[in-house]
């Protein structure tokens, strides 16, 4: 890893640990879910989980089987969590988390509910490929230090006309621009319907607006704890697609669907709390406390290793190279539009508003792994006393600033060789993730693109 500008002290970091610290499943939790199912007339419950890439998976059980599922879990084939690079079947148990129980608002006729699930082996130990467990493990480590991670997310996406021919370029629904509220913004009703569904599912929304590109939108989710936010982002993506289906269009979280327009990011706002106190806040020596600066330095120092997760698709690197204020170098700022990390300063005297904004993730990333690795990197910065490099004052990043990986192949190599990544996620999850990403990169390298045909077919 290139570490230009960072002073990394060779201290020993405590291990991430192998135990899961889930929310306690009390009889009151169980009885609340069972009572709600009965009172609302829920007939089916979908148990949700994500694979190593963060793609949502699920299976349904009838409500009559819910009590047994809450007590003993439900068996499934764990190879489903390996995504596109499955090797062998393996028995695992999905344990539904009652704290995530919600009735799906877009299924009023059949009354279907959902719960996120933790995946474990038959002996009760966590399954190595469970992204949700990977995040819970890092959060448990932070809790041992008396810290909790608060996360907010600004999620961007596109709406396009639902045409039959997928080979044709996508057709935007409007020609609106940044923050437009005119007839050019045909997505206002869409955003209202989406927010209504989200709020019915207990996911508070801070704001929404039209984004820079035609038919591009952003919805901001209010800050909450990291595990709840990862669940919320996963739910958000399905809600957006459900509303699009209802309105006869389609939504995409593809990082860069339009060649000459901005891509879709997921700007992540992070702060650490000790009880009710935001440890990033320092009214006398702001904009960040010493702890906040050390956390920021850890994120910067390990950013290149984390890029295979924050930007996990071959298309992700088209967004990072497009010049539309997407970060290309590992820099931080309080005001520059293209830095990797920004320190928002609109309310410098408000403790709850002190945070850092990580701007590299795109909206198709696996939020569980993004939050897990970002927290692990920040904690390492605190524990090892990393020294913060100079701030980038304007949009021109200094030439000495290290670059983010320029393609998925480079990013995966850094990820695969990262000691921090392997300590945080475990060798099993890392191997499955790398196998998926290398297969994607190899397929991409073999593909002859329309760009190549236009440029070379008749001239060479």
C-alpha cells in the first residue's frame, strides 16, 4: 500500500475477535413480534440476508412457523452467501433479528413482513461469510472501548424509462439539474412515495432532492447506529426499486450509467460517540478533536486497501475517473469538492453535527463491509497514533497525494494483501469476496466494448 504523507507507528492492534455480540433476544422481543404478526394478520415473513457483495437474498416462511424460527432459526444453503463464485453447498442457520421486524408497506393485500437475519453454523458460531456479522464484530470491539459509531448516508440513484431492449442506452425521465423543483423534475412524486414507504418501515429520512444529472435523485437517511444504517441502506435499495416498478419505470444504483453525466455516490457521514458525547467534537480546537483527527487519519491511511469494498464493481471506477467531484486522490478538506474525506462545517458549534464525510463509496456498495472496514481503519488510526497529513485547501489535490486504485483489478490486489482487511473480515470472507471480484475483473478484461469497435475496427 502506498502511504504517502502518513506516519504509521508499529504498535500492536488488539484482535477483532471471533465472537458475535448481537442484540439480546429477550422473551419481550419475541412476544412483540408474534403479537404484531397476529394483530396485523401477517401471513408470511421474509427472512432477509445479504451475500458477500451485499446483494439482498431472502426466503419466506408462513407465519405459523415464525415462533419456531425465532427460537431455533431456519436452515439454508450457505453457498448463497458466496454470490457469483459458489464452490460447495454448506449447511447454515438463519436466525431472524426481531429488532428488524417490519411489515412491508408495498404488500398490503397479502400482508408480508420482513426480518434481517444473522447467519450461523449449526453449532451456533457465526458463519464466516456473513457480512452482517463482520460489522457486528467490529462494533463489538468499539463497544469494548466505550464507543459507538453513528452513520448517516446520502444515497444517489437514477430513474429511467422501462424499455424492452436492455442493449439500448438508458433514457432519463427528465432534464432536471441540482436541487431543481420545476416541471423538469418528474421525480418529486417518486421521492414522496419512497419516503412514505421508508418511514412506514421505521427508516427516518432527513431530506431528498433532484441531483446533478438528468433523472438522478438523492435521499438522505438520518443518522443512526451503524448496524441499523446498514440494514436501512439494504432496505432503501429495495424500496426504491419497488416504487419504480409501481410507477412503470426502473431504478438503478449502477455507479456510472450515463457516460457524460455524474455518477451515483453514497456519501457516508461518520461520528463516534462515548455515551451521549460526540468524541469528534472539540469546541476549542476544531473542526475535529484529537480523537477525530486520529480516526480520520486511519481512514485515509487505509483508504486504498478499502476501495475494493467502497467501489466494488468495474463500473465504479468510471465514476471515480469522471471529474464530477468524485475523489481520485487520498486527501481531506473542509471545503474542497473532490477530496476523499470532507469535514462538514455548517454548524461548527453543534456537537451532534461534528462528523467526517467519506465520499468515495458508491450506492451499489455492500454497506456492512463499508462500515466495518471504515470503522476498523479509524480505530487503528486512534490506537496507533497516525499523523494527519496537510489539508487540501482547493480542488487541486497535491501531486504528492496518493491515488485511489484506478481499476477493480488494482483495488482487489490491495484488498487481498491487506492485513487490516483480513483481521477485520476474516480469511474466509476475504477469499470469497476476492474470488468474486477477480472473476468479474477477468470477464471485464475479456470483453470487447463498443468504445473499442468505434475507435479501432476501421482505423486499424
